[in-house]
C-alpha cells in the first residue's frame, strides 16, 4: 500500500462520525427538484456544497441555468491526471409520505439485520454517494494539504427532474469541464461484498407500431372471416421478432454486436452471479433470452427486443365480439456495442412493413434512440480503480454492465469526449425513489475509503 | 296464383295507408325495455298488440314474466300447418338524442333517394317487421274471415335488453307454444331486390386468455433479455392460430364442418354477392379468410377465429420501458355445422397451454358457448316460402346464412323442438340501434304481401 494512502485511510476511519454529521446536514435540506415549492431548498443544498468545497480549498461556485444551479469546483494538483467528478444534490419527491416510518428529511441512524444504515430521502440517491467522494478529498487534504490529482466537480440539481439544463450546460462549458476521465457516483455495488465499475450501458430504440385495418370496429359475426383483423396481423408481426433460440430475427441485427473479451468473461464468471435469486425475486426461474447465454450476458452485453405494451379491440370486463379497426404495440430494443439505433429502427420498420397485407396500413411513432455506451477500459485509470476497489472490499471488483441507460455517461462521451468510470456503493435494497430510502453505513465508510484509494491509484496510473 | 290469394293481395294494397297509421300508433309508444322509466310504456305496447290481435279474432293475452310481459295469441284454422310467429315489441334506447333529425317517437313518412321510408325508433327493429305479419293476417281475415293455417303468436318485450325471461318462459310454456315450424321476422333482405330465408346461423365460443409472467411489471433495462415477457408468449400463441392459408390450426377444428350442398352453392352464386362493395363499405378490399373460399362462404358457412381484444403492459401516450407482468386476449370462434363449442374450447385451451413456457402460467375465462343453428330445410314449408318470396320480389329468394347468432332460433330448436324460418325485410341501411332508424315503405308493403303469400303457400305445402 502507498505510504501516502495509509494515513488518509486512518483519517477517514477517525473522522467517520463527523462525516455522518455533515451528510445529515445535507440530507436535512429537502432539495426536491421537480417541485417548484422546493426551489429555494434546492438552491440551499447547492450553497451548502459550494461552502463545503470552498472550505476544503476548492474554487467552487453556483452556476445559474434556466432551472436549478450547477455546482462547479476546481482544485487539486496542478499536474497529474485530471478527473471530472459528477454527482447530483437534488432528490426525488417523498410521497406517499404515510409509508415513511420516520420523517424523510430527519436522518436517522438505524440498526438493521444487515448492519447500520442512515435513513432519509437522498441518503443513497445521491447525496450519500456524492459525499463519499467529498469526504475522501477532505481526508486527503487534511493529511497532505493537497490532492495527487487535478479535480473538477460538476454537481447537478436537476437529475431527478429530467436534467433539462444539463446538455446545454455541458455544451456551453465544454472547455472548462473537459478532463482525462469522468467519475460518476450514481451506481451500485454488484453485491454487498463486491464492487463494480460499470463499463457497458445498453442503448435503447423505442418504436410504436399502429396497424390500421377496417375503417371502424366491426361486428365479428357480420364480418368475421371476410374482413382483415389487424390484431391478427400484429400478433404475427410481434411473434416473428424472435426465433426459437430467442434471437432477434431482424436482418443485420447482430452485425455490430461484439462478443465480450475473455478477460471480461472471466471477471463476470468470478462474480458468481446468482441468476436463480435474481429471477426468483420477481417470481421467475429461467433465463428467457438467447439460448446458450448466461443471464448476466442477457442483461449486460446482449441486445434485446421487448414488447412493452400492446392493445387492440375490446379490453374491458366481459366480452364484445368486435373485429378491431386497429392494433398497436410499443416495442423497444436494448442495444449494445456499436449497434446504430437508427439502422435498427429502419430494419424494424422494414420488417413490419413487409408483413402488412394489402388491406392494412401501418403507422410508426418513434420513441427515442440512444446507442450503447461502451467505455474504453484500455485507459490505465480503469485497471487502477479496479485494483483499488479490490483492495478495499471483501471480494475483487469487476468491470460490469448495466441493462439500462445512464444518459450522463453518453453526454460526457459525445460532448466532452471522455470516458466515464461509473462507481458507486448503493445496494439493491436502498429503496431509492421509494419510501424509507436508506444508505448502508458500510457503503458510506468503505465508499469513502474506496475513493481515497482510487484517487491514489489513478494518480500513479 | 292461388285464387284465394289474389283478393288478399289487393286488400293489402288498398289498406296500406291504414296499415301505416296502425304502425305509427305502435311506434308512438316508447317501449324501451332496458330503461325502468319506460316500464309502463312497454306494457302499453303489449296492450296495444293484445287489443289489435283480439280485434282480429285471435285469443290474445299478456302473460306476466319476472320482467316485461309476453304477448301470446292463438287463432286461425283448426287444422292445417301450425305456425308459431315470433317478433318483439320493445325497442332500443334513443340516445344520443341530439343526432336524431326528428323525434324518435313521432313517426315521419319521408322521401329519400331510395324511396319513401317511415322514420322512428323501432320502425325496422322490430315493430315494422312484426306488423308486416299482423297486417297480412288482417287482410286474410278481412277477405276470407279465416286463415288457412293454425297460428300462435309469441311477441317478446325484452329482446333489446337480453331476453332474461325468454328461456324460462319457453320452458314453462313449451306445450302451449309448440308448432310445426316457427317464423321469426327479425332478419333482413339480402339486398333491396332479393329476399332471403336465413337457414344457417353461426354459433360462438368466446374465451379469454391471461398469461402471467413476472410477479410485477419489470424495468426492461434491468431485466430485459433475462426475464420472460408474457406479451411475447401471447403474440406467439395468437399468431399460431391461423396457418398461411387462413385456416384455423386447432387440431380437429374442421372435423364437424360440412360443405354446403350443391343446391345451396348454386343459390348463393345466383345472389351475385358484391364482395367488393361489402368490404368497400368498411374500407377494405380483399376477403381475408380461408384461401379458395368466397366472401359469402367466409361469413355464412365457414368457422372463424378472431382476436376481439388484447392488452399488455403500457398502452398510454408516450413510452414506458416496462416488461409486463401479464398479457391477455379475448378470442372468439364463430362455429358452423355440428362444431361443438365445448370441444372447440378444450382444443383451444390445450393449444394455448402447450405453448406456455415454464416461467408463465395461463388462466382462462369462459365467455359463452353456443352451437351453430342449421335449419332442416327439408321441411316443405321452406321451399314453399322460398317460392312465395320469389313471386313477390324482383329477384328470386335464396336460403342464406348469417354470420352472427340469433339465439331465439336456437331456443326454438332445443326447447320447442322445431325449426325456424327467419324471414325479414329490413335493409342494411335501416340504422337499427342507431339514431334516425327507418323502415322502407317498400319493405313494409312487399313484406305484408310476402307474408300473405307465405301463409298461402305453406298452407298447401
């Protein structure tokens, strides 16, 4: 272990009670960004962070946007690797309030069967996670008076209300924000003992298909048999999207889908992912995707096609012998690797259109298109951070995937031209966005220590 | 032409203005059976009929049921064929009232491009049709003082509100109502120049399928690929119900489906059915059923399977990347010949169940099961009536089918053990159940003359 790091970790251990007091102060501020009644609270949380970062010697300020302010700060070493740290200080609304066991903005330290937790809105998402990084910096600065890396902070106040100001802000301030690599603290542990660095986020292409048949709903007695039923056409279209091996049938769909590297495969196998428990938690048993793929591959590195909704005809209680005038479905594709959402949309529409019989017409509504984010893990910071995390936690860290999308990582790539390391210490049971949100003190404590180690490791990478 | 018939037809022609006055009286009574506020009006319409039939010399009375009364009457010849005549004197509600061009219960005689019509609620369904038969009896009685057939009337007051009392009433009064053959006046002309006797009515089996997958709706990013999507299972199930020739794939589905006779096929071909116009009226062009079948066969003599409704996941505006917990569809089968609805339901459920993967379960809800009605046209009354209709109308009559069901015909068969001749003079544009219902004076006038001829022909058959 680095001689510089040891006293920093000691300092973190000693300072933990004070770190919790500081986190509690921030948690007391009800910075609900989506609710105009809390506008002043959001500003107060920004002020709290500006003040704290200035106290630590950063050059921090609140930058106005058309919505809530961005907290930006600069500091650390003059030379060495330059890191951009991203987190958000706004929180979700708290309703239904009656399901909370204690006031959402009066943080409580509680004992639970899995250890101590701090319970409050924002404890995990994202104030607790954000403060792990600030506390790591505080310890480094307290011990050494400086940091071994150059640092820029970008702390958002609109993440829970759709980030309307984020992209314009990044574009307008690209030069000031550009760094070597970004750190994003909005993710979770793989499990209670195993940290992860999210290096693959799936993209998404959503499309709505509306198949029009007869001019109006028909009586299925008078017309059934003779008239085209668009629900039948839709069923056939949707059923044909997968073959009997669970693969998507669109021509060229897998052209830009890479296999994961042997190294990554070994890391994933080492995680000992419990597919049975994962599926069991939602009442299922069997991985339902492509034959021959593991459940982890299915959600992290393989593309999908899912029917998100469909409707046609009479869907109320009882029965109505109607022959429907139209049938529609919302279909989405999770994308990986270099799959181009626009090419996939075109292939999907071609596939559907080719199956529309003479007496139907099809209409499409586009619903978003974002490519996958795949980090260039060749940058030495990735391996350095993985080693640092492995040193802190009971089990070794792995580069992991995420089935969903975290748009900020894509924006940092496309607007600021840098990769992101997504590292966080949240747990699946943190109840973010729900009543009784909490953050494990173990996540908070080891999280701070993890960042201290990462800062050290990256500075030498 | 029979010497007895000629003066009857003359009498009908002379009496037409008075017949219209009588019909208008009946139409003025707002006998909306489904609306409790109109209970007295329904009773008044029954009284009007009892009075009119008694005036004609029938032994008529109002029979109480738990709902609206049944009007029953007996009379005519002591010997000869015994006919049971069925019609209904209740009407549909009139809303939306603001779409009517004149008061629904103030009958108007109007000129239209297709000739004169009488416009009022119930003009076509079924008071106008019912009165064609009573007026034919009136003319026979006026000219000859008697009828050449024995006659029983059974006039219902609940047809437009689901006939809750009908089956118990038929069962309780089976002996009193049994006749050689029933006449049901609730159907239409094949076209303005061509009458038909409906001899085939399709049956119906309706079933609802609910496929359950995950315990709750899932995030398609977190679970998509690994978790079973029940909408995908449903699409495959529904898509497999038809082969590429439009035939239903259930094993044994066509076992009890007869081919129509050469004679019937010739009659249908003689109708010159305009499939293009039929489908064109609802924005379609091509018969969509079994390959190699005519559109008339598709709706009259071939069984079908239709998706009447389906729903799964998010179906509102916009997009939600949900992986649905369940997917459901309402599916119905129109049945012909000797197809057994219970056997078909079992075959359907077996087919569905066999396709449910390990991680899904399926639930079914039964929605009705009635076999097809196929009349024994071997009874000489059928051919006699067909000839009588052909004598009255510009084009020859045919035995025709009906895609939908008319339950009363089935009840007469199963409860009273007799076949029915379904004969009516309504036109497709009569707007029954809709605002501005009308009945063509041509339907009314030729309808009366048709029944006079049928009574004559059947008495000699």
